[in-house]
C-alpha cells in the first residue's frame, strides 16, 4: 500500500487521480464509512491525510454500534466519547478478544477502586441480535468486596423471548446447533481508567442440558492468570453463562445471563479478588484478533483438568488427615486404657 499523500486512486502512472484530489467529505461519506474497523484502521496508515480522515469520531462510533449494539446506549456512548481517542480507543480495546494476562505483568496488589464496572452484553443468533443490555456493577461497598463476584443481567423471574424455534432434531444435534450459532460478546468497561476488554467474542466452550430443569446452559469462558495467592488461584475462569429454555416446536427463551470468576477449586472469587483480575486483564492482558474458538475450548478443557487434579489432591490430603486423626484417637484411647488397667 502506498504511503504518499498523493497516492493514486486509479489509472496508470501519470494518469491516475490522487487521493488529495478527492474532496474529504466524499472520502469519509462514500469510502471510509463503508469500511469495517480493522480495514479503517489499516486505511489510516496509508497516508497522513487518510490518517486524519479515518480518526473521525463519528466513523468509529458507527462501527462500534454496528459490532456491539449495546454501545448505542446513550449514557455509554457519552462515556466512551471521553476515552483518550473516543470510540477508536474503545474499539482498540474491545475488538481483539482478551486472550490472557502474562504472569510477568500480573500485579497482585489491590487496584485503585473504580466507582463501578460496566458490562455491555450482546447475544447473537446466526449473526442477528437477540439480546442486548448494559449494566453497571457498584464496586465501592464492603458487601461487594467480601461477597462472591456475580453479575446477573436478568431477574430470576424474567426471561427474554427470541425468534429461535426449538428444532425437531435429536438432543445432541440441537445442542451442537446452539453451540455453533449462539454467540456472546461481553465487554467489561472501567469508567475510571477509560479502558475496556472483551471477555467473550468467541463461541461457547460447552453446551449441556441441566439434569434437573432440562434447560440448556451455554458456557463462554476466558481463562486467565489469577492472583496466585494460593495454588488454586494461579489460573481463574471468567465464566459467562447463558441459560435457555423451550420445548420442541416452541420459541426458545433466554432465562439467565451471568458472569462470575472462579478458581481451579470451583470457588467463586470475591469482588475484591475479581477486581484485581479484571484490572490486570484490562490494562495488561493480551488481545487476540482471531476468533480462536477451538483454542478457547482447549484452554477451558485444560482448566477443567487442573480442577480435577486439584480436587483429587485435596481429597487425598483430606483422607490422609482423617486417617491421621483416627490413628491419633486410637493411640490416645489405647494409652488411656493402658494407664487405667495397669496403674
């Protein structure tokens, strides 16, 4: 790609029209406005003139709203406009899916407390929006710091109607269909630092039917390095669950959309611990432009293997402790009766 401000738009040498000959309004309205985010960013590297034109806030605002409809929320749009480069900064943070936090960059210290965390969530079925919501989570209360971190976007009695029809196929095929077609985007925003991170731009890592209710649970997850204050928190799972219900032939309804953070023992991290994880993810986490669905599932399965190993190790330790307690009790009992009988 040419890098000169006089870059030719068409024709051969000496016969083409340079980019500077086209009115900037035409370039923005009829060329740049048709590009997606990555292409617009690449176009901005072609010349200084295109760089200035491609930095237009309205272009990036429209791109963000197209990719993540929840961003069109008026209050959230005003917040994003205060980012260092407005919606362009937000896109730079959120378009590449969060991959992981390198251990050498992880800061275990408690973060400077933000007034809250904002979740911008969109669910798509076959690339069509079926659910969109923005929710702010208060982070300054003592209750938040000590309680397990949990974000629920729907009240227990609420549900969201969708255009999805429960197909008349066997259960395995239906679960596979939802795994391939139901996509979740969960962007976490720190309004104080003016930063964001996309926790889930991939497909589900697991889809199961709940053994009791019969509802379908789709899990989306990002595995990241944790505080490592204990072996169980060396790696943590930012897990997002979407629960759907509906009988064959009926419309599928979304009944639950939630986010939590848990360690390899299955313990849900507290709000304070989760803030540390999120702060490091937003500020130091690597981003990955590829979807990487297979890689995401592979990491999730590795996390589950570590969980099983951790639980088995804990069970062995508990059995050994129980045996030691039993032997100690027997020894004390024998010693006591020996003292009584032979005194």
